[in-house]
């Protein structure tokens, strides 16, 4: 790929796309489309203190068990999923939220296609 002076790089383009949302009424679920057989995402805030990312999961997709060094809040925007936190299983649907504590194993799996907002607090 040829770099031309004055062209924004990928990070600058992503930052500009995020800034287009600032000061506007938005529907979070509408910010990311479902993609067949996969997980799609769009980060809408990215700061040192944390970030907010919107995800869509096709049916039978999910995230395998892992732990993160930061607290995170997940809110289901559309559909249904199953969540595991520290060995406990929860069924979640549109409008439900859960907090994943830092350093605690968690995972999730789509029951139906679903969308979620993930807010991670780093500081």
C-alpha cells in the first residue's frame, strides 16, 4: 500500500468515525449489523480510562472463557444469550445488564442472534 502525504491513517479514520457520533442521538443496536457465522464489533469510545464497544453475535457464536484485568459492564441490546461468570450461568435478554469483575473468568454464547454493549473501565 502506498502512503500519500496528507491521507489519514487507519487510527485517524477510526477516530473520525467515532467523533461523528458525538453530540448526536444514536441507537446503539443500529451501530453494528449482524454478520452471518461471525461476531462483528464497533468501538464507539476509546480512552485511557476505558472504552465502549458494540458487538453483534450470530446464532451459536460466542466468546470463550477468559478473564480481563478490568471491570466491564455488558448490556444486551437485542436478542438472547447465556453468560457464565465465575462458574455461575445466567440467561440474558434485551435490556439485561451484568458486571464482569476484573480478573474473574467469564464467557458468553448466543441463544439467538444478539447484540450487546461492552463498557470496560480501566482506571
